[in-house]
C-alpha cells in the first residue's frame, strides 16, 4: 500500500464489548402484517391490470363487431334506405349498451328500453322489405295492417302485400 491511503486497523476488543446494535429479529405479528400488505398490494395491482384488460377486450370486441356488421351489411337498392337502416342499427347498439346500465330494480325503464329496441328492429325490417320490393314502401303499407300474424307467416304475408301493392300501383296508372 502507498503512504497516501490510510490504513484501518481492526480493534477486536471494541467489537466484543457489545456496543454494536444487533439486527432486529421480526416477530410473527410483523411477518403477518407484511404478508397482508403484500397480498393487498398484489390484489390491487391484479385488479387494475384485469380492469385494463377488460376495457381493451370490450373495445376490441366493439371494433370487430362494427367491422363484421359493415362486411355483412345488406346491399340496398336505395341510398336513403341504407342510410336510415345504418342509423337505426347505431341507435339499436346504443340502446343495448344503455340497457346494461339500468338497474334490475327499475323495471319500468327497462320496459321502455325494450319497447324502443322492438320499434327500431321493426323499422329496420320495414326498410328491408321496402328496399327489396319492386313496389317499395307500398308493400310496407299493405304489410303493416296485417302485422298480427306470427313470424312463420311473414314471408307469405310479404309476398301477398307486395302483390297487392303492385296491383294498386298499376290500377292508379
């Protein structure tokens, strides 16, 4: 060693005198408290990460749902029918999201949401009928009064309504 660096000497007598503080040995209560704190911290982190994952999954699911709907969307003859149908579908999606926020105890509000859902679905059905029929909305006008029949009779009813609408439009011409 060089003379510039000081030399430390160990004094064993001083070390053995007992003035050195001893490390604290944790008790069972300290260990239990630390374990509870660790578990709580882990739970908080896990809940946070699961919440983030859930929101990401919901966003991805909504995005995929929109993409699928755009791919599967019906081909409309009339641009106005397509615009109205798409708008109603967006409203229907929003109403469905809204229904999830209504508490189960509020049955009146839930009934209103269900009624709105039924009306939007019915309107979109009429838009599809009008767009696919040569008689257009005349078919829908003939179809509406007979809306009491069940779904199994719908196809037959639509054809009959279409025939009546075409006949009526020819008679007027």
